[in-house]
């Protein structure tokens, strides 16, 4: 317990931003999942 109290604080978190290609990949994957779910839905009844 005493050792924990005297140890230095952890380093500050370095903020990072996702790259443009990572954003694009994520959005394309979301679009594909959305399309899959749309085709899974029941056809509308008239």
C-alpha cells in the first residue's frame, strides 16, 4: 500500500485521431451491415 502511494503518477494519455482510411473502412463496414439488415427485414404488407 505504501509502495503504491509513493510511485509516480502514470503518464498523460496521448490523444490520437483515427486516420482517414480507418474512418473510411469503418463507415464502409457500417454501410455493409446496414444493407445486410435491410435485406433481412420482412417485405412491407400492402
